[in-house]
């Protein structure tokens, strides 16, 4: 049997110490609250509600509940589950105009079928219904100065010439501060909620005889009736399950590293004793 030297034993100790430090940093280090994307962004194929031939389907939805703190909304940061998300909403604390008697807010994002095309272009990807309501199902609003924002991703990551438009029940119109970010995503400021889509201006929209569906003025107040799906995310903080998974998994890994270290050092000691014999 090969004896374990002092230098090899020190190397093992250094490796274990480095792993423990890295895991400790992962557990205790600060975590971003809002998923901002900077630098190289991974982009999976776009998921269509009605996929063209050869395209991916099953787009995700998201829903969450936000509390009322000191008379205003807490931070809202909700996104669908794709990489990168196909639809997101961000609202800073206290930025929403709440109806009297509001005790909590329901936030939801869901892909819906387009019922009509804009007059000035063609919809790229899915239409997304993004709603923020109080516990009674009444839609809230936001002043333009609050810069409550939505982000939508187009099917083609190389798309740069596009805007976000909203459907008001009669026609599509461009929302405020609508422009490209990166990876084919577009951001816009909203003052009300409903149906939104990325529109490619100047393109000829496909012919359609569908009748527009009015923009929703209220939704069910019950959380069980809110839109949910595999992309559900949490507004203003992780759920208890997410917290357990986020913290418990690194701790379990840390324990495993410690066990491996103990076993390795014991085996090293046995090898050294065997070498001396």
C-alpha cells in the first residue's frame, strides 16, 4: 500500500478547506432580488402557445401574492420559467395605485391566444396577459412616473426592431418607453394591466377574422383561480419551499464534504501507518 505523505495530506486539507469556503459563500452571500440580466445571457428556444412546425410549445405561466406594507405594495418581481424568461413584471415598493380597502395583491402572467393583430405590424411570439389585482379582483394602476415595467422576449434573439404594444379592448397601441434590451427582449413602462405582446412594426399582419376580446377589468379574487404553472415565481421574496431548497441543499453539500474529508484523512492515516510497517 502506498503511504500518504505529509504534503499529500496537506493538499487534501487545502482542497477540502477551499470547498467549504466556497459552499459557505454560496450560503451566506447576498442574493439578487430582481433577476437582471447582464453580459452573456443563455437563451433557450422560444416556447409557443400554438407552436409553428418544429418549434417548442408549453410556455410557462407565473403567479404570486404580494403583501401591502405601510399602505403600499411591497416589491414585485415576477417572471415565467423559461431561460431567459419570456415575460416579466417589476414594480418597486409603493409604486402602484391601490383601490380603497386593498389588503393584498395577486400578480399573474399567462400566455393567451391573439384574437386580432395590430394595424401597424405583426405580433412576434405569444400574447401575455399580465394582471395585478387586489384581493377582490379589481385591477390596480400605476402612475407613469413609477416606471412599473414589463419585459417580453421575442422568438428570435437577434430581433432589435420591435416594441411592446398593449391591447385596450379595441386596438393595439405602443406602451411608454418601449424598446429593446438584449437577446431579443423588449422592455416597456405600464400604467395599467392586461394583454401585451412584442410587435414588429411595418410587417404585414396575417389575415384574421377573429373578434377582439375586451381587456379584462377584473379577475377572480381566489388564489386558486389565479393563473399558475411550472413557471410560477414569487413576487417580493422566496416561498418557504424555495428557501428550504436554496439553503438546505448547500448545507447538505457542506455536510457531505465534511464527511468525505473525515473519511479521506482516516484512510490517509491508515496508509501512513501501513507504509511505516
